[in-house]
């Protein structure tokens, strides 16, 4: 069992994933819909949207149409965990090339005991 914080290999792989995605990824706008902050002085918790510029790898893109003619567009993207202060959640927003998607699923991909990347399922 690796020590807390992971093995040396785990620690080495985290920046590799981050660098690969930043180098070869597509630029996107990410909005945390329920970002909250805590003021230690006043004890107040405030909730607001938090916007980030991220790089992502587009894994899959699907376009389907049902019997009524409604078109559904879905994508799966991978984002380095270092891109986020707070883990992405269902309901967050991703904008890629002026198209807005809603995060429908979040999968954590681990390197040892640390999250290296997130795979996000997006729907339009």
C-alpha cells in the first residue's frame, strides 16, 4: 500500500497529465455553479459562480436525433485535476467554441491516492 500522498511514480504522473492536456488540449470556459467561500472573520458562507479558463481533451462527441426531430449533442472531455480549486460537479457549465454544455457526470481518474484527471460527461 502506498504511503499517504502516493508513491514517487504517482507524484511524477500528476504533472505529466497536466502538461499534456495544457499542451494539446482545447480551450474551454468552465463555470462552477455552486462555488462557495468561507470568511473566517465573519463566519459567513457565500455562494457564487466561479469562471475558469481550462484546457481539455475531447474524448468523444455524439449527435443523436429522436423521432420528434430533437437533436441531442453530447461530449466527453478529460481535464487535469490541477485546473480546479474545487472538484467539478454535475450541473456545472462548460463552453467549447461558443457551445454551452451542462456537466452530467464526473469521473475521478486516480494516480495512486490523488486525482490526476476528471472525465466529464457533457450534454447540450
